[in-house]
């Protein structure tokens, strides 16, 4: 199994710079075509082309693998592995000329949907993160670990808001206000994968968000786990990329954060 994972990881760590270069060049264009999938949820021609590049590479080199991707219908496979892809996480940032966006490519065991490979490239930050299950987490070639901060007052947190946030805005603001009052602060980058990768290398102590999709969590979630972080749903259940809420932390502040959400999770935003 490990050799199969390394084959996939090695191949795509060498291939994804091509997708990153495409997104950087496309980002320079002044006439980028943008469509709305729903309120606040955008898709660009860059998303679609980047996704096509990734899917073609998978199907050419690992044709028996399944694929679950943000902009396409699922593809079933027979190998026992499924790729989970977000070709451009942070599309709103991208359309506004911000460099805070990434390419997220994960592999899960099809039967359990448990992540076994995670790769996230940030083209305009000139860096990438990766992990293979049981082998540690890395920023480029350097192994990374979550922070060792143990108190809420010394912690910096990060969050995001779901696309249908207007349905639960009061609840979201309640979480935000409560945590902000007890911590060093809360940030919002607009890209879940960046939030999680920065948590994995110790920049943040915790991250929470409702309304996530599998491709938001599969790759970066594994990177957090391999960096010795902790993942659950926001109501304390075991982590699953199929559950659309996520609490990630350095482990030390996890129970404090769970207490903030206890009895308050508003499932309408799922």
C-alpha cells in the first residue's frame, strides 16, 4: 500500500507545478471569465481548466482510481483509491486579485473515505504542503508540527463562512464573538486549505468552519493530522470529510473550542 501511495504522491508533486504556473499566468489576465454557481459561490474558467489538467493526468496515469472533484460529476474506480480535488480553493480571492488561493489534491481510501495522501500548492505564495498517511507532514522538504500553545488567551484562530451564511448569520457571529473575546484574535483568509496548512505548521492554534465539502478537507485535513493536530466535527464527532463541519486544532485547545460550540451547532448551514 505504501508504495502505491508514494507513487501517486511523487507523481503529482512533480506534476502540480504545471497547474500552479497555469493559474499564475491566468491570474494576470484582465478579462477573466467569472460565473456564479450560487450567491457568493463563484467559478472561473481557470477553475475549470485547472481541474481538466488534473483529471486528465489522473486518468492517464492511474486509470483505475475514482475521482471526486468540485466542478465535475464523480467518477467511480476499482483500485480502492479515490482522488478528492479542489482545483482552485479561494476562487473569490482569485477573482479579486488576491494571492491567497490554492490547489488541493487528496487521495482517500474509497471504502472509508479516509485520507491517505494530501497535497496543497499555493502558486503565488511560492510554497506547497504535503503528507502521506503515517509519514509526517511537510512544507516543501521541511517537516512541520502544530504549535504547542496551551491556553485560549495566547491562541490565534482562523475561520471561514459558508456560502449560505445568511441562513445562520446570528449563530456564526455568536461563535465569532465568543472566541474573539477569549483569544488573541481570529483571522479569515478565504481559503480553507490555507487555514489548515497554516495551522499544521503552527501559525494558528485552531480553525473551525461549517458548510464544508470533502475537497475542502481531504488533503489539508491529512496534513494537519500528520503534523500532530487534532480534527473532529464541530459537535465533537470523529473527523470525516463527508461531515460538513470541521474543528481543527493543535490538540491542546480543542476541548476549549468544543465547549464554545456545545449545544449551538446550527445544522441549517450544512
